[in-house]
C-alpha cells in the first residue's frame, strides 16, 4: 500500500510541474492536470497490481515507474488539449464581444 501512496504523490507532483511549465495555464484550473495525473496513476497502479505484475523479480518496476509515466503523459495531454481549445474559445468569445 505504501507504493500506491508514493505513486500518487509522484503523479501529483508531476501534474503540478506540468501545470506550472505550461504557458497557457491561466486558461484552465490547477487541479485539472494534477487530478487527471493522480487518477490515471492510481488506477494504473491498481490494474498492474491486480494483474499480478508487481512484486515479482524482473517486474517490480511496472507498478512503480509505469503509473508515474502514464500519469505524467495524461497531465501533458490534458494541458496541451485544454490550453489550445480554451484559447480558441476565449479568443472567439472576445472577438464576438468586441464586434458588438
């Protein structure tokens, strides 16, 4: 169970880092990439442990490293997608408001 706590803390930290390094992080909330990263990290850890991939010689890295990598990848994807889409929507709304 301690490994789940470590994985969740590492994915939360990576979510914060992704949010902080994104240029358009003012377009979406801080909790979105962090929450997505933590959720994917925890769920993938549960799936890997349930599948029997953990605590075996040669496979110990899977429930430790792979959930952190997956969580970070999801945080990056969320930040990129939401940053672009929210910028487009906000620009369109501002343009519409200025034309009136």
